C-alpha cells in the first residue's frame, strides 16, 4: 500500500513549486523589462532628432544691445548755430 507523504515532504513539494513559480515570474519580468527598455530607447532616439522647423522656431536670435542713437550736428538755416539732433535713420535693432 502507498504511504501518505509526511508533513515535511508536503512542505518541501510546496517549496519546490513556489521556487518554480518564482523562476517563471522572474523570466517573465526580465522579458517585460527588455521590451520596455526597447520602447524607451526608441522614444529617446525619436526625441533627439529635431524637425527643421522646430529648430528654426525655437532658436534664439541674439542681437547686439542697441546703444543710444547717434547724435549729429545739424546747422539751422536761419540761425547758423550748430545743434545736435538724434539720427534715427539707421535702425540698430
């Protein structure tokens, strides 16, 4: 007649089954991690390339600071005195 397993044997069988389940879960987690890393790498690669219009749109234009307008002496036709006027004819912006 077959004998019934002892309590220790039943615990050992359950422990072995738990280890097999943990190994399967670990393998599945590694496969999922590899898939997620692959997707992230693709997203990062796509974000590194900047469309031409975006580069032009977001590129800052650095201009020299505008100084005071040039002052030039101008002779009045009636008085003959020289006075200074601001010359705004050339834009410095």
